């Protein structure tokens, strides 16, 4: 086992030849590099596949031998200070390596076709390979300094990937927002690292945990300062994993290409925050206040992310808020000390969410090839519908991913989420109620995404894909009723103006802004490289293959943690527990692996019932079968339409406004932070110009006028100068006489 592990240091370096070769090729022979650009996908996939095989071998050895391997070497030595670099192979590292490589390979295969018409194809693969290398370096790091170095590299890569289409102002703003928001977390992480070095005098994880535990046992450290440093470390994870309140960058990050969204949400950036908390859990678990903080942030994020996903019109942003909420479950599990459940949900969610994002990319790809569908419209679920018979493979894979996130057995996320829900009852009944309620919301908004995309919603789209125009006539949504004129105006304007909601939700009309002509002209360029048709169509095989592979993971990866009875002595989680044994022993966990079948099925029925209820409500409100009823009594009985709003309608409108406006958090930050900082900057600028510069300029102006005045006193005659001298001396002595005479 040590023979294989001793070569683990090469893992972060394996993907680097691709971005290096692409960079050199673009600098030295740009024409040849661009003409042969499609060949670069093969080495990218090949190198990551080598790491995947190597990581799988490490994981198998760990399950067979339950070992932790670490190797370090000195980088800098000065007196008593020694900075060491190295790598650490333990169950957490091997799990992350498997996730990064398997999801990364699927995304790279998918991207070869998805980005084939993009002029930045080479740049895309260079960024992707460097991002994978940075994440691999992060998870194999053996100390805090390495963590921070690769942490910043991951952030830099996410900045480049989110702003890949940097010529679009909205994409440029999105990557800047992600970068600035993560600076807050990174600054907290840096302060936490410095604080723990001040406490322990070491950056190494093992030394850090042992010294801290000894100091706590012997009262050798201030508990408040230790808790503060640990909380600062957690701030870094909050920003990276888009946890409340530093989640605001996540939906805007969807402005990058869809494969990037899949990679960020499944295996790299947001997973980095979970990895950090899991890595430091042996330290956090000794600090009850920090564990309570982690669980509190997790439960708030669970509910917050789910409510914000309810009314989003953009398919990718809806999935982004789903990621935020699901990672909240993982963070809650870590805060409760359920290490195994947290990593289990990280695994299952990664594959399910990668499947959903790549599926959304397939949908967007098919919508963009329809005549009249711009890039902005192709992600709007209100303009979709009826895609089932045109993209059957994408529809089937997307449905399975949706059912998994909803928590329907026997799909992957059911097993992991159910464990977290069960553990939450033992930790806090209030947290458990919120978690179960959010599980119902998750099922509702996930099936809302599915139904609006593939089944349609009450004549929501202009064109049914039979080549005829649908009648816009009269539409009813769960947010209210609009007449045909308002619908037509909202449909046209909301399709062009990206600032407001879709026609299903909007009750306002807006004047067409000055950018419409520019946007319409950009359509000519966008569609010039695409084969347009009147119908959507299924994606190519290179895009469907990753979907089918990820479906297999979604179907079967949950079985690594399901309960079964190997003997009469008890029931336990075999593969996952065996894999995580070294880390569980390090945490000194007293939790039992045994499972009672009665409790298991009781809790399963309860959670599945809640999820099924959410699916039923979504089907009730969004499934187009209701369009066959002439009077729509069922919906009208739920929402009273008329000049006077009913109680339910008022509640629904409040929920919609909360969800569509992102919980008003972005507005709050814009008002208090952005405008406040700008106001402070303007005040400081005014003080600098008028006061500081004013004093300096005033001295100069005063000197100028004094000099101008004095120069006229000079006559060039000695007798005049002597007279002035005697005159001032006389005044001086006179003043002295008066002073001393008193």
C-alpha cells in the first residue's frame, strides 16, 4: 500500500501539461494550435483518467487496509521555524479524488461537443485542466499553508471560468461578484490560519489537532480566542460552499458555460468548502460553539436555498439554489457530528447534480438551435415545455436526477438525505422539522423545473414544436391572472429584458431599453455558427454519453451506504463505513453502525411521503393536464382571481416576491455595503480634495500672496532698509517695556 501511496505527490501535477502546452501553442504557433484545437480534449481526458485509476487503487487499498499515509519534506528552515510541504492520503482525500476525477472526466467529454463552436475552445480546456489540478492539490494538502495556496488557485480558476465569456457585461460582473464575495471568506480563512499558528506553532494537521486537544484538556489556551479562530476558518468554507449569508455569488455564477456550472456545483468550488469543514472536523468537534454555528448555518441555508428556488425562471439558477440547499444538508450533518452522513450526501449529490446540470446544458443546447430563440431565452423555463418527445434521452436522465434530489428511493440522494434527516431528530427537533419541511419544498421546486421544461405549463410558450403558433389568449399561473394584452407584452419584453421575471410571474410591463437593437444584432452572430431548425432535437452522442454514465452513478452509488444484514449480530453500513474507518476513529465517534429495520422503514415512509406530497403539489399546479378543463375550477378554487386578492393569493405573492427577489439579500448588500462603501469612498475623496489638498494648496496660495506683497516693500536702498530695521526694533523694545513695566 505504501508503494502506491508514495507516488501520490504527482496527482496535482498530472493535468498541468495540457494548460502549459495550450498556452505555449497559442503564443508560438497560434494558427496551428487553433486549427488542431479539437485534439486537446483527448489528452485532457486521458490525464484525468490516469488520476482516476490511481485514485481508485488508493481507495481500494484503504478499504482493505484502513490506512492513512502522509509524507512531508522541508521547504524552508530558519531557526525554530520550519515550513513543510507534503501530501496526505486518507479516506476524505480518496473520496474527493474519486469525485473530482469521475465528474471531471464526464464534464470534459461533454464539453468537447458543447464548446465545439466556441472561439475560446482552447482557453476553455486550459482553464478546466488547471482548475482540476488546483482542486486535486487542495484535497491532497497536508498543512494549512498548502490548503491556502490551492484554495486561492481554485478561486482564481472559478473567476476565469465564470467569466469565460468576459465580453458579456453580465458575465464579467458575475465573476467579479464571485471573486469579491469569496475574498471575504478567504480573508477569514487567512486570519484563522494565522491564529492557529499563533496558538500551536504548527501548520501541520496532525500537530494542530494534537496540540489543540492538549491545550484544551490542560486549560492552556483562551477558549474564546480558540473559538474565534475556528469560526474564522469556517467563514472560508461558508463563502466557498455558498452558505448563508455569503451565497449571493452562486446564482450569478451560472453566466459561465454550462459544463463549468456542472463542475463547480458537483466536484470543485462548492465541494471545497465542505472538504475544509470535514478536514477540520477533529478540531471543530472539540469546540461546541463552533459545531452549533456550523449546524445553524447549515439549517438556515437549507431553508433559504429552497425558498429562493421556488420562483426562478432560469433553469440553471434554479439548480444553483438547489445546490445551495443540498450543501446545507451536508453542512448540517457536519455540524451535528455525522461525518459519515455528510460525506455520503456529498458523494450522492455530486453525481446527481452533475447529471442535472449537464442535462440542463443539453436542453439549452437544443433550445438555442430553434429559430428565434436567443441565448437569454434558451434558459427560460417559461419559454420551454413539450420537450419530451424531442429530447427523450435527456428527459429520462433529467427525471432520474430530479427524483434523486427529491429523495425518492432507491436513487442515490434518498439514502444519504434520509440518514441526515434521522440524525437531525436526535440533534434538535426544531432543526428536524425545518429539514423535513425543506425536503418537501425540494420535491416541489425540482418537479416544477421538470414539468415546466418537459411538460409545459398552460400555454406558456409561443411556439408548440409542431410549427404552429400557440394562442396566447388567457393564462393562469399560481401567482395570479393576466389578460392577453399583458401576456403578449410581458412575453416579448421579458424575453428581451433580462432584468425582470418571465411572463408566468410578471405583472408589470417595461419599455424596451436601448440595448435591444444591439442584442438583436448579436443574434445574427450567435446563430451564424449553429444549424437552426424549427424543432428542438436531441444532443449528440458525446453529450449524451456522460448523461448515461452519470445516470448509472445516480442509480447505484447510494448502495455503498445502504443497510444490510451480513449476519445475525447486527446491521451496518458496509462499504462506506469500511472506507471511512480511519477518519471515524480519528474523530473518536461513539455512534453505532447498527440500524433497526423498523425505525429505518418508519423514517423512510415518513420522508418519502413528504417528498411525494411536494411532487403532487407541483404536478397539481404545473402539469398541463389542467389546461384540458374549460373552467379550471381546481386552480380557481385554490387562488381567487379578481380585483380583490384572497388571503391565499396574498400569501403566494409574498412567497413569490421573496423568492424572485432572492430574499432581498442582494438588495440589502447593494444598499448597505455597495452604496455605503461608495458613499464612504466619496466622503473620503471629498475630505482628501477639499481638506487635505485644501490645506496644502492654501499654504501655497498664502505664500504666493505674501511673497507678492513683500516684493513691493523692497526699494533697493540701504537707507530704507535701515529705517525699517530700526522701526521694527523700536516696536520690539516698546513691547518689552510695556510687558515688564506691568
